[in-house]
């Protein structure tokens, strides 16, 4: 969930606990997704952010009230 891996980022809402929710595409991927940004969570929920072996930030979605999902475009 590292913003450095994403493009076409658009905030679409806020979770009940106050976490910003976004639509985005992974760089070089046409599929639209919805989820949180690790960089936001470093400020408010640092305990749910880890660093992967590749050096990018990851979010433990099981510990927050935002779901990571694919979004159908209309």
C-alpha cells in the first residue's frame, strides 16, 4: 500500500475511524483498486505499517477498518 507503487490516486472517502480511503491503479496496471495509503497510516496508525523485503511499505488491512479491493469501473 505504498503510494510510490500507485498512480491515478484519488481520495474517495474516509473510514469510520478516520482513515482516508482512495481509488488508485498500480503503476503499469489497468485495474482500479480501493484501499488505504501506508504513508497516511504512518501518521495515525504506525503499528499497522511494515516494510517489505523490497523496501516498500505495507499495510496490515486486518488491523484497520478499510478493505483492500478491486473496483469495477462504470
